[in-house]
C-alpha cells in the first residue's frame, strides 16, 4: 500500500479506504460533496479578525495575540500547517511577550471548517503548549468536530499530494 504521510497515525482500514477512493478517482468528489464551498477569509486582516472572534468566545483570559497571518513559507508536514510563536523581549527592564499565529497559505482556499480547525489548534496552544489530553479537550471545547475535521484536513492534504489539485 502506498504510504500517506498525513494519515500515517491512523488505522490501516482508514488508509485502505482512502487508497481505494484514490484508485477509483473518487476522493475529490467525496471531499467536494462533504465540503462544497471555500471561505472568503483571504487577507491577513480578515484572518486576524476571525481568530480574535474565536479567542474572545473561548479564551478570553489567554495571553493576547499580536499577529495572525497567512505564511507562504509553511507548506510542509515537517513545518506543520500552522505555528504559534511567542517572542519575549526586554523592554526597559521589563519582559514583554508577543504571541503570533501563522497559518499555511494553502488554507486561503479551503472550506471554512478546515481553516477553523487550524486556527482552533493554534489558539489552543495559548493555554496548552504540548499536544496532550488537556490540549485536545480544549480543541474539542472550541470545535466539537475537531478530530473529524483534523482527519478530513489530512485526507484533503493527501488528495493534494496525490492528485496535485484541489478537487
């Protein structure tokens, strides 16, 4: 069976189902039927507003975010699909921290639930730095379908790798 790096941690039967859909050239149609439209959040300003709305809804007391933007340099599974960075600077004898979220540019043209999954994931890092049980519980609190959406994003990325186009 062909190896799908985005799906490597999922059970063999799911990988087999995806492989079958790819071989039958049905994976794109499956994804399109499940997620027929893309979002309109294509600017950094709109992405910032989107992330801040989610943050104000679920993480009011979390550290502030100074930037949320699309990053064209994030494109590889090794880089992740989004990044949460904190920089600490000494400013007049005080330590100041800045938090920023960067989302891979390929998420400019995906269904809105995929973008939400990535933003929720990065926002959860404001409270939980590690990918542990508490982290995933927080992700599910912000987006109840988090695990399904993460799987669907991975299927989408596999489709892009194999077919080379969106749908």
